[in-house]
């Protein structure tokens, strides 16, 4: 069997994994050290920052590897698919400690990522042995020092297509690339020239941490990208940074421009704490800060077609609506049984649709404040994104079940975009819906034209080499 160069590029990670499985790297347990602590270990001061820096890339928010959510103390103690992670008072029996110390496989963090230091491990061990006590209350949170994502962490969490369908922006880890939709070729890589790590080492990327969200302005001249505690506005034509907006509490996981381009809404917030919603003007100046929008992380924000209302949704299971730009609360919609991960308005502004971690899509009557219908088990796993396309009321959804679907206004799935092999996080489309682009955990960016097969978009330097025609010729036998 002969594979094309493109197929070989896609299969390379599988071949590498098979080779690694055949010849696994030697795993050396982390050396045990004792720490001299007379006081009790505090979860919020001593333990949570370690998890935030070393574990939460893969165990929080939209990424819950092994069904083990470490975003809060309660969820941490719930464990994951391997069972209870912590046995209070017994570190030697706790999966979390045994995997983190590299005494039990699968180790955590994975072999190619930065392991815990002996001091960090000793703190976790002592905390568990002291009973794994919960947070004592709200305290001033220590500064979280963000590092560059591990080399093997390359999810595509954010994608945006200009309204005219000519340009595509897509993230990969902490990178942002611009592609020409006509031929799928990479045009630009967006780089923040002032970006450095905590120890002042230069980083050639758009953000230091993962790119969590992005959206083109309606005119396509500006691209907004969101990451940990920041949003950057980019000049699309020049490929340069225009404005950096800081001051966010945590990751900015949702971005939306108003249809008239006057406002940019952001959504995010630290897990289990107050959700964060802000509205900025086109230049990046704060217009309104919603101090008490949701009681947990906000995952979705969307403006109505007439620019007068904003819809938000979050981990508190609510969909809420607000006046723009005053920020005045209008009404809330309750019915999802798990995190609501995205929300959008029907073009006429009379209804909304939302998708959640309960695998359901719900359609709401805005005026009545009531649920119109539930598309039960619309996907077999959580609905990660929901995007309205065009003016007819059709919308796209993505899911952890690897699928992307197109729905009509009546709530019937009319098309499925195939090809995904892992969790799908991101989707965007041209204004007319003729171009759809998707991405997810497997790091592959796929562009679906209106007809025909999808096309893979490759970042600069990763394009497959053209096959040598001579290589296809059968070797001549020697006489």
C-alpha cells in the first residue's frame, strides 16, 4: 500500500506513537524531598497554583482528559475515569500522587511535558497526608506564571473566517496563522514581537499561552484573539499587533463583534469563580464591565443582529441576555443540566439557540423567556461551539464526539462535516456559509467548500512535499 505525502504527514503522529510504544522512554521517578513546614498546607495558596501551571492545560475548561477535571477542589476530589484520584490522608494510595511522582503509569504530566519539581511534589504529598483539606475561603490569589505550552500540546481551539470568505484565521497552540481561502495556502503568521517568558526568553508566537478564542471584525480588517488574561487586536493587512488588552481574571474563551463593528464582547473567568463579561469599543477601550454576569466561567457571547442585545452563557447552566451598551440585565433562560458552552441569536432576534455539555441543543423564545424545544442528544458528547450562518437561521455545532453538524431553523440536522478524529473545539464559516472551517484536539485545520472534499490547511513549513513522479514508476528489472 502506498500513502501520499499528505497522508503520511497525518499518520506521522501515529507512527511515532507506535514506535514510542515499542521502545518506550525510560521513566525515572521524581526524587523525594522533605519540606520543613510547621503550618498546614493551604490548597488555594500552595497547591492550586501548581495544578494551574502544570496540569490544567489538559484538565480544565473544554479539555477534560480522562474525565478528570482539576479546575476546582470539589471536581478534583471527584476523580476521573480511573476512579478517585485522592485518598485523604494517604498519599501512597492516591493516584494523583503516584502518577505525578512517576511511580505509576500513565504519568502526569506526560513524558514530553515538564514534570513536577521535587519541591512541588513534596507539597502535594504533604497536603494529601494532612487530609487534602479544602480551601479555607477567598484569599488573594498568588500570581500565576504562565509558560509556553508543551510541544505536544497543539490543539486548534479557535478559528474565524472573514464575512466575504476570502481569509481564514486559525490557531494552533499559542500560534495564529492566516490562510488564503481560495487555495488554502498560509499567508501570514501573527507574532507579538514583545513576547517573552517569565525569565525574559523571547517567544515567537501570538500569545504566551494557548489561543482560546478569535474573531474577525465585520469588515475583516481586524482580528481579535483571546488567551490567558489578554486579548490582542491585530491589523490583518499588515499582520501586526495593533492593541493589547489586559486585565482579565483568567482565560478569554469567547469573543464576538457586534454586526456593526462598534463593539467587541469578551467572555471568560476563572473556574468556579464569577464569570467575566466585558464590552469594548472597536479600538479596545472598555465600554462596560459586567461585574456579576454569571457565577462561573462564561463560555459564549453573541450579539443580536440589530446590535442592541448581548447573549451570554456559562458553566452555571444559564443563558442570559443584556442590553447593549448599557449592560442592563434583561432575562435569563434555565434548562440545561450541565455547562452551557455556546449561544447564538436567530437572525430575526426572536429566538436564541444554545449548546451544552449535556449533549443537548436548546432553542429559546426571547420574548416569552421560554424554551421552544430541546434537540436531545444532538451530539453524543458535549456541544462545544454553536454558530449561526447566513440569514436563514441555519447554524453549525461542533462536539467532543468528533462531529460537526449543520442544522436548519426547525432543528433538523441537514449536513455532517466528516473527517475529524478527535475532540472538535472550533468552527467558523463565511457569511454565505459556502466555506466552513473546523479544528480541534488533533491539531488539523480542515476547510470544507460548498461541494467536494475537505482541504487540510497547513501552517508555514508543514506543507506536504509534492510526490516525485519518478517515485511512482516501477523499478526496472536488471537484465
